[in-house]
C-alpha cells in the first residue's frame, strides 16, 4: 500500500506547489532533485558536487547560509 500512499502524497504536493506559484509549462523538462528527491523543473536548478539541486532547495540552502552568516 506504500505505493498508493506515495501517489496520494505526490498529488497533494503538486496541488500545494501549484497553488503557491502558478507554474507555467508543467510539462517542461524535469529532473530528480538530489536533495528533496522530487521531480522538479530543470529551470533554476543548480549543479552541486553530488548532482543537481532544484531551485527550491537551492533557495532554501542560500537562505539558511545567509541566516548562519548573519548570526
Ligand atoms: Zn529539491
């Protein structure tokens, strides 16, 4: 049943992100983010030592780093 749960989670996730930012071109190229493990759009992704990081993860990391440096 884990497969079904994952699917439901994925749908909920897509609905959530779709609401946050009306994503144009949902059918565009995508990749699997090495940090969140989600399939995200290649737009805005960043190359890391371990692979690719999606724009969302990159922004979150940059934000955490900024907070760390400011402290
Ligand atoms: Zn990610």
